[in-house]
């Protein structure tokens, strides 16, 4: 029997503006893909893909069949205010899963209004509902506001993990060595 603590069909935050969080539905696409364009602009000062490229990428890759990505959306007054892309990974500790948050993004004009906190609570509840014993993500040192946000939630960084990365030419060189 599911307790109220893991009810995840919809989460409404009581503080500040009403924020509803729920899983993506196909009818959300046209109002949601522009958020991904904002994510691209947030991380890149230059070389931002065109709107049409972002739209195609979100449709075919992020939300495409077999991607494994799940999407949670926060709405403020019926407007998509933020998103989280995540996946359930196995194996997790014991015989459980791990919810891994890849991206958390809240539109600049909606930051500080509870959307980010609501998404994180939604994901924690979703993780429990799905039998996960962990909820992990990384925070970038180049995003001090994001790190401040996580700490303000009362969440300390994990110290036992080190993140490794191959990208660009190093990825190509390693793959071809």
C-alpha cells in the first residue's frame, strides 16, 4: 500500500505561487520544447543551436522512443516554469534502482518561486514509488547558484564519488585508440 509520502501523481506546493509538478504528456510538447532552448542558452554563451534544431532534438532524441529519459514539469499558473530530465538506473544498492537527475532547469523569471523545490520533492517521491533507494545528480562548480539551491534544500554533496568525463577530442581519441 502506497503511503501519502510517496503519492506522486501531482504535487502542489503550498508556499509562494502555486506550483504543480507532473510527468510529461505528449500534448505538452509545443509548450515545453522552448524550455530546452533556454537550457541551451543557459549553458552556452556562443554556438547556441537554432530553435528548429532544438525542437527536433527534443522530439527525436530526448523524448524519442527508446531514449530512456523521463521528464517532470513544473507549472506556475498553467505555464511550464521548469523541467527535470531523469532516468531510473539499475543496479542500485541491493536490488533497488537509482533515480538519476540529468537536468534541472527553471526559467529565470520563475526562479525563487518554489518550482525547483517542487520538482526535487516530486522526484524524491517518484524515486520512492519506483523502488529506488537513491536519488543522485551532479552540480557544476560553474553554477554556484545551483549549488547554493541544493544546499538550501538541506542536501549535502556526496563526497565518496568522483565524476570522470570524456568529451570532444579526448572522447574521439580514446574511442579510436
